[in-house]
C-alpha cells in the first residue's frame, strides 16, 4: 500500500462515474481499501458485513471508473483489489444538468455515509475506552465569515491533518495504539443569514 502517494487523487467528472460511486457499499469498499488494502472480495466482505458476491460486483463497478484495480494474484473472488488513489474529488457543479444531478447525488450519499459513521460512534462510544471518548471532539461553533475567510478556514483545518495523512497510505508509519479516525471537514453558510 505504501506505493500510493498519500495525496493521490481520482477526479470524477463523468456523470456515470459519479452515480456509480454514489452507493454506501462502494464508498465503504473504497475507504476500506485505502486503509487496509489490498484485499479480496471475501476479505472485504467480512470487514464491512457484505457477502463476497456483493463485494465482487461492487469492486468490478468501482474498477470500471478507476477507483480500484486488481492488485495482482489470486483468481475469481480471491483476487486482491487495491484503491488506485487515497482521495476522490468531484466538481461542485457540472457543465450539464446531468452532471449537476450526479454530483448532487454523490454529495448526498457521502453526507449520509458520514452521518451513519457519526451515529455509529454515538451508539458505541460508551463501550469505548475513556481515553478515546475524551479525545473525541463533538460540537459546533457558529462563526461570521466572508467567503474568502471560509475558504481560508477550510485550508487551515486541512493543514492541521497534514502531518498524519501519510499514515493512511503507509501502515508502517502508524504509531502503536493508533486507530483510524474519520475527521470531517464540513462548514456551510446558514440559510437564515442569506442576503439577497
């Protein structure tokens, strides 16, 4: 896995690719392969609670759009797959109504996927060690910002994650006792403060 750069990115612009990725199982598979790959469909299925047949189908669909690839070796459902990049990007808006719709769908599915992750944490946090419960921030802050300041805030918060990013691509750089942590970068203007 270390051969992939921590900042490697797949850019999706084709509406078919955007719609193909907009599926919770596919999002889970891409994320899993980025953290733990290469894995076979059987191994991936065991980790995300899906059948090997389902994972095999979804992996083939993801491969069609360049998000995963065969890692070499194995046969059938026992051939390993790897993520082709550590990040996925798509445009805020497209050049056509079809692309806009596909972009909106993918963004909505990703938001739901993140929401389910947060809800899963809230459900299990009582069973987690105190050090992890206490280390996990939860809350919000209302700020009054210009669009430029909001963009700067996004850049600065992403920069805080920078020293840790290579650990996802290269497990040998993960310190003892570390765990995968989902850090959401999310900020949005409040609708009630919209002017004009």
